[in-house]
C-alpha cells in the first residue's frame, strides 16, 4: 500500500513538473523581445526631436493632400522619423494616452523591402509582451484608391497568434471611418483590400504610389480637384524632402 501511494505521488509530482516546465517555456516565449524591436528604438536626444518634428510635418502634409490637395504630391517618411515620432510628438500630443487605455505602448516600425513590421508592447511590467505584425502593402493595380494589406503573421513575443480576431478588429475600425474593407486569401494569408473614399461618387484624390524600401515609406498621388488653367500650369509637384 505505501508503495502504491508513493507511485501515485511520483506521478502527481511528475505531472506538476511538466506543467511548471510548460508554463515556464510559454512565459519565456511570451517575454521574448524581438531583435528588430530593439534595433528600431531611437535614443533620446536632439536628433530624435528633430526627426519627430519632420515626421509630424509629413503627416500634416499628407492629410492636407488627401483632403484638399492640388496637383501631384509625393510624401516620404523614414523609419527613423516614424520611430522618433512615436517617442516624442506621439506622446506630447496625447495620442499615446489613448492607446495606453487599451494597454498598448511603445509602438515601433521596421520598414523592409515591400513589407512593414509593426511592434508594440501590450501590458506593463512582468505582464507585458511585444506584439508583432508583419504585413505587405501594395496598391491594387486595377482599382482606384485601394490598398492591399497582406497579413504575413502575428506574434506575441516569439509565440505565433491567430489572425482571426485581427480581421474582425480591422473591419470594425474601418467601418467607423467610412473605409470599405473586403477580404481574400493569397498563398494562405488573409489580404485586406482597403478602399478609401468608398462613400464618394467622385474621389478627391488618386493614389499612384506606395513604396516600402531602404527604410523609407513613400505615398504618392494626385488631386482630382480642378485647378484654374494658369494655376495648374505654374504649380510644381509637392515633394517632401527625404530627411534622415
């Protein structure tokens, strides 16, 4: 009888050890901080403030071009500018507080050839992890103002996550902003076709360029609002300087 009890106790201890080991392994995977996330961080200092101000200026110009721009325009934002913005003006303007209410902080991006890697921290302290989205972007060749977003993967730390919940979130956010989203699959990956100004019979702009390469995001287009003949002839294309 004592031997049977010892055997049962040994089994219980073994199961508990396996569970503890599994939880420890899961915790390690969740706490893993991806290398790109560390590399994308911009150190505090005057240069970061300058890059942030440059990025804010480009955001402002892009919004202006989309709303009531004239002629052709090309807006470029570097990876350094975007990550500096997230550390500086994103916080200063109070936008970070809105994200913090949902447990999101420290967003960072990595711009690679034709793909964008987006990371941010969920939670705080011991209960935090870095969530990563890998996406590929391009303009739909046969549709006006339609951006294709292919979701290549999503992770919490080093642990892969399903994208099913993400698809629902994107649809809900887009619908609140009058952006039409439809889905299809490409090589097994979900692809969102995001149509801008879908509620307008006559869009005010046409997107003509969306490039990601060498750490630079470029968005280009042309206004469809008519200009006086002389003004249209004299007005140069709006091209934001590259910066750092």
